[in-house]
């Protein structure tokens, strides 16, 4: 008798762009809970986790194990979930990012620094995550911070 142990996972639709420019549409898997806060795991949790790879199941039902270090960005299309973007005391700052290779991204970051007057510079210098979360009207983009050449606040 074979026993199979599985942990139930939810799926999130994403578009992964690799360093080589390939765009892969598919789903990543998230757990229905997280240790760090209330609610389910989200795409930033997966991409910024310690593990160097994550699975992606494409629309054609192929499974790829993607190396996080070779991901340029991950798009999570659709309206931004307000619960995901609102943090107590966080201040939204509109920014423009110039990336290696010439791409320019715009959106908002939420400064969650423990100060009365949070500064974008302090936020960027303290960022330890592999991916910067950028919010826009089209959805969320997780941008590989190693590719950021410069940042300009738009406010």
C-alpha cells in the first residue's frame, strides 16, 4: 500500500520573465497560511523565500523549476488585492525604476520603515528581499533588485 502525503496548495497566475527575455505564463503554488502574518502565502513570499528554485506550471501543463536568480521579474496581473498592499503605517511612494537592459518600470512601493518621515533611500538601503514589490493599476510586479540601476521618486 502506497501512502502519499501532500500539502494542499493554492495557485496564483503569474507571468515570469527570465534574464534571457523568455516570458512564461502559468501558476505558482502558495500555501493557504504563512508563518509571518495572517492569511495565505503570496507570490512575494515565494519569490523572496530562501529556496533558490520555485515550480511553475505553464498553461500547457508543463512544469518548470525556475531559478530565482535568473528571473528578471514576475507579473501578477489583475487588480491589486487591498489586503495585500495595505500595511499599518505604510506610506505609498510612486517611483520609476531603470533596469539593466533599458527597461523602465513605474508603480508604488510601500515604505514600512519605523520613522515619522520614511525616506525612499532608507527603504531601498534596508531592502534585503531578492525582489522589490512594485504596485500599479495593472497588478503587482516583483522586480529582481539586482537589476535596478536607478530609482526616481515621482511624488
